[in-house]
């Protein structure tokens, strides 16, 4: 078994940079999502499989640890998804797709019975490999030399050879891939890093919430999100800038940190409005804003005044939209008891609108479900459990993933009827 590069030539036209000075650039549909831009977040997939999140700034250098460094100007304006190899310390080049031969069981009678995990079977020492790196040898060439110097490599089964090569690639390859942030990639990053920050919400659970609540363009939705903005992000992405999502948060400032990683356009960001729990009540009067003559202000004083004024007017607009009611749905992923949230926000929903509540513990939702059935204002409340298991799909090696999350939490779904059931 050996490594082989694809014979397909690299289409040079595919890798052309975007002319940022072109007046027609802004007319390209979704151009900001197709190409790597300055001041945007990018997910860098490393050879080890780990992900590094960067906010690219032009004229800077990015370090990828043992894999090397590169200049941001070399990838700004290029399409997402292409792989680059680092060479000569800080230079990069687009590489062709690297593929393995298919595993052929008839190719060898090896069964690993005679193979022993012995470091002495590898003739290349650590110093030899470091010297190869200093000599500027590409990662694939280093891997080939490591394989050739392994005295027991031919005795391994084809599956073992594939695993061995994959391990060496993650160690010696200097190939990285800039990936466009999507809802899935952002979720995957945070779920692997610290799932408790997003309340252990799995992607299948999130997708069910967005589907069951009928999130669509021109919808007006209420969202209580304690998942650092993961739920809010999913709603904003589906609205696409058409509609309103009103996030209710705890404290003076919201913590929708995940939203910024998506590189949303100005139009999409403007669809998000936020209010704290204290600001949603009509009796909670906010002190009137002290309007001043802007012509009498200058410098930092003017900037501070304009920022404060914009914030005040935004809050007033959000309160006005909330009090008008007629919302198309309520989505909840919060640390608080769902009953208290329903009592406060349900009056702002239009009739026959969905309510979807997520919680990692079923017992919390059971009490809420009983409350809904007794009230007579909710149609057919029911609790469902999310379950998902990934599969490895390779020729002759398709099987369920050996490790997965224990559970995807629970969803309580219902339709708000506003007492139309005769109760």
C-alpha cells in the first residue's frame, strides 16, 4: 500500500484571488461567504484533525505550532476549502488532493500475528527526521521515507497500513485547510472544546428545534438562549436577514459569543434584537435619554454620545416590537425553570404558534409538560429524546463510531392556542 497523489491537474482558474478593488465585487452573490476576507473568522483544520479559530488580519503571520507559519495575505481573497502545504518555513502552496489506494484484502495474507510494536523496527531516528525537515522535504516525502525505513510495514494488514499512514500524516504533514464557518462547523468546535458551554446541545437536537419551530424568512421569533448564542445563530442563519429574532437574556449584556464566528452580513446582524429580563416589563420604566446638540460635541465625547444614543434607541425599538406581540414562535434553551419563562413570554405569541423547549434533563420538562396539560392553553405537549450515532463509512470498514455522546437532551414541543380549547 502506498500514497498516491491525484492525477487531476489543479485548475488554476479555481484558485484565482478575488479582486477586492473591483466595483462589481459587491454585486457577487454571497461573495463574502465564498472567499476568505480580511477581518473575518476562519476555521483552520490542522493535519492532526484539530481546529484552530482565527480572525484574519492582513499583513500578519499566523503560527500553527509544529506545523509551521504562514502569512495571512497568502490566503486572503482565496476560496474556502482548498488545502495548502507549508514549505520553506513560512511559504504556502495549493496542493492536489491526496488519496489512498483502496484497501484490497486479496493483496496480502498478512494478519498482524507476527508484528510487534517495537520502536527498533523504525530505522529512522528522531534526529534523522528532524534533519529531513530542515532540508525542506515535503510532508508526503517524509512519510514515504518513514514507511520505507519500517522493517515490518509489509507484514501489516492493509487496514493496519492505512491506520499507520494516517498517524504519520497527522504528525509530519504540513497541510492545513481554511474552512468557512457554518452552523455545523461552529457547533462541532464548541461541542468538542467545552460542551457544557452550549448546554450539551447536539447538532441533531438543534436542527429539530429549528424545524419544529418552523423558522423561516420573514418570521418573528422569541428566543431564550443560554447556549452562548448557538440557538440564536441557527435562527439568524435561517432567517437570512429577513425577519426578526428577539433574544431575551440575563444580566445587563447578552452573551451570544458564537454569533460573531459566523461572519454574518450587516443585514443578517440587524435582524437580531436583544432585551434583558428586566427590560421586557412595561412597568420597568427606563430613564429617558438626555438628547444633546451633536454640533456642540466632538472627538471621543461625540462618539460616546452617539453610541449611547444608538443603544438607547435600539432598546426602545426592541421593547416596542415585543409589546406589539404576534410572534411566530418561542424557542427556549435556558437554565431557568420553563414554567416561569412561559408565564412571562407566552402572552406575546400569536395563536397556533409552536413552542420548543430544550433541556438536558427530562425531569425538568416533565413538570412543564404537566403544567401545560393542566392550563388548557397548549395543544398536545409531548417530550421527545434526541438520539444520534455517527458511522465510519469506508470500503470494507463501515461501522458505528466507537465513541459518541451519551445523549442529546430532550425537547418539549407544543402549540400555543391561547385557551381556544374551551378551558
